[in-house]
C-alpha cells in the first residue's frame, strides 16, 4: 500500500482504475447511456455515442457487456486509431473465432455470413462496438455504411455502435457522410456531471476506499468542479495529485488554496 494511502487511512487507492465496476459512482448521464445501448442491442439498431475524453464512455461499454446475457448476445469490441477496412474485418473475424480470408472483399463476405449465421442459427445478436470512431478515415466510415447493408436495408441481424469524441458528430454532419447519418437510429452525447454530482462523486470514491471524514473542503470541491467540468477522468487525476501533495506536506485536509497550487503546477496548459 502506498504511503499516502496509509496517511489518510484508505483501505485501497481512491480515484484509480482498479475500482470494481459495481462500486463505481452511478453517473446520471451514464445510466441513461447504458439504457440506450441496451435498446440498440435489443432492437439491432445503429447507435452513435459521443462524449468528451474521460466522460465515462468506455465504462458504459463495460457495463453494457455485463448487462447483456452471453446466451443471447455476442459483443465485439474494436478500438484502433488507425483502423482500415481490412484490419477491421480481420479484427472482428478473429474475435468471432474465424480465420479471415486474405482479400478484403472475401473477408467482408465472410463477416456477413458469420453475422447471419450467429443470428439465424445460434439465435444470438451480434453487437459490434467501434471505439475511437472520431479517428476513423473516410474510407473506413464508408465501409461502415456498407456493413449496415443487410438484405436491402429491410432487416438487420446485428447492433452497431460507434463511440467517439464530440468531433465525430461534426464529421458525420458533412454532406459526404449524409447516407451514414440517415441510418443512425439512436444518438446520445455523454456530458460531464454538474457541481452537486461532482461533489457526490468525490465523496463516494473516498468512502468506498474506507474514508468517511472530509478530505476536501467545500471550497476545494468547488475549484475541482470548475476546472474539471464534471469529467470523471479529470476529477480522478486532480484528486489523486491533490492527495499526494497533501501527504507530502502532512496535511489531512485539502483546501482551495492547495487545489489551486496543484492546478497551477501540475495541470497548467
């Protein structure tokens, strides 16, 4: 256990990625996002999910995989900043346990066959999630449009979810991608928490790590909210750095002055 954890009386490291999914603070927007994702999967739709870096999109995807029974769904997750159509088909087919054909056109036909077989023969709904979609090339986005072409658009045996940062919406609004936007059934943008939610988020993380007494003053929590705008990953980084700073000075309570010093020294752009 790290020394600062012992100093504050933590039983485990707060604001870390090691927190179990079931112990995470239930973000209001995230709860609605998960319900939308489940709807996309159940109805075999095309969903578009956006949110700032660190807003909790990946956590929602992790929650989705726990919510959907493996007896009825097969989740395929792809995250590659340099995704090409060929790499996409190879990655997805490998996750389905199929050796891809060498040529892209053959691999595409393979994937269509695997998806239909899974739905019709095994009675399972494939759900393909493409993360970091704001980085996709025009060629890859066009390939995604073709991916939705099952039986002349009258039927889809799968759910398809694009996840990315807010610029993904701007890209897809371009006229060249109008055909893709017309196919999107569900859109959702995950915003940051408000100030009250941010305070409860921080207190929750302290409590699940064994500390119930105040560690941040009210003024400190306000400054943290103003800087992070309720984005969970930013909150985690700022709070962790503040705890280390307070430990080095042997301070049990973190005030607004100390938060400002940390922000100026560690997070100034």
